[in-house]
């Protein structure tokens, strides 16, 4: 099973390094529309948002458009534009909060990432129905049979606007299989729902530990042995929020709450952080708190190379 997971990661890495980008002509599919908002990333690094009011062409400058922003209308030519995307497709991380998968599909937002600088992680989607992720740790000095491996499969069976304002409700079900050392296998099934508003996404998950051990898991790391008691048949919950700062397209606040056993409130942890992102890259950083008590920073770097 672990060899299969590593093969999935290798495939994602290979596809990502193929560097498949959009075809030449970034304005090819852009049409004037007073109700469709776009985000433009300029060659000089500026980011603009607004509406296309007119397509134009100049014998010397080439194809261009009139672009209406909050501070006025500008003439922008194709050679000045690095990327233009509809606002609704500009944010490519709605399929997750941090660790928490939302009910929204990965779709074509395939990604490769490094979590905590030591966990290689990747994911891809098949249509808007199926999402798959897998990861494997690379902790220096730890034998390969004592590393951590994880795989997740998700089926999004509902993903539609539910009102005139375009708020989107998504529902999904999935499973997660993890190895904490080769000898410790843990499996969960889960159901998750997500409500996406104009700037904020809210997610709620219920998960059930269905396979593994009822006794202590012995975890080896360097010369230290730690025991984790996690019996089968436990229900857990997780809540997540992802909200964009109102004045920026590239900065989000993210937070998660995890509880592995609803009958034990002390079995909980909270992650609070920020996400800085564009359509190709994002980085998350923040602090996690556990009831043990224990406090630790978290960080990730995510690459979404496909347009």
C-alpha cells in the first residue's frame, strides 16, 4: 500500500514539473461583461480587479481591452498581462482549509506541496466529483519504515449555488488511510459539508475511526518511543473557516478545530494562521494549540502549476 501511495506522489510531481500553462493569447476567451469580475496579474507585478467593458486592438500595441476598476477605466494590452482569471476561479484552495479537506472538489487545481518542511504532499482531481491526495514524510535520521504516510479519497456528490447571491453548498464523503510507522495503520471514514459565501468558506466534518487497533500505538522516532491510545469506533468532529481579507485578493485567514473523540473535549486542537496566495503558489503559516497542553508553529508551501 505504501508503495502505491509513493507512486501517486511521484505521478503528481511528474505532472507538475511538466509545467503545463495556458495557451498564448491570454485574452482569447475574454469577452465584455459588466457582471463578470476578473482579476488581472500584470507583468510588472500589479494585481487589478474589475470588469471588461470593451475589447480593442491597436496596430502597434496589439490586442487589448478597456478595464473598469474602482478608481477608473484603463486601457490594458495583452502584452502587459501575465494572467487574467474570473474572480470565482482565481482562488485555487477551496478544497482544503489547512489539513482539513472541505467538501469542494480539487477539480483542475492539482497541486504539489510541502507541509511542515518535512512532509511531501500532492493532490489531483478527476472532474468535479473525485479528489485524491497522498503524502509521505521525509524526516532526517528516521528509517523509511518509521516515516508517516497518508492517503485521502473524497467524493463530492453535491456542489451547487443555493440562492440568488451565488452562495455555494457542497457535500462530500471520503476516507483516509494513514501509517504512523509501518506497524501502525489508522483508517477513517468521514462526511463533510461546506458553505461558500462571497469572502468566507465554512466547513464542518464528522469522522469515524473504523480500522486499526484498540490498544496503544507504539510510535518510534529516533531513540524515543511514544504511545498513542486511539480505539476503534470513535466519532470525531472538525470545523474550519477560510476568509479573504476584504481589501486583498491574496491574503486569507484560516483556522481549524479538531476533536478526535466527541465525548472527550480535552482531545482537541486548534490551528490559526494566514494564507498568502496567487493562482500559482501559496504559503500558510500560523500556530497550533493542543489541550495537552502543547503549542507548535505550522507552515506549508503549495504549488498549483496547472492553469
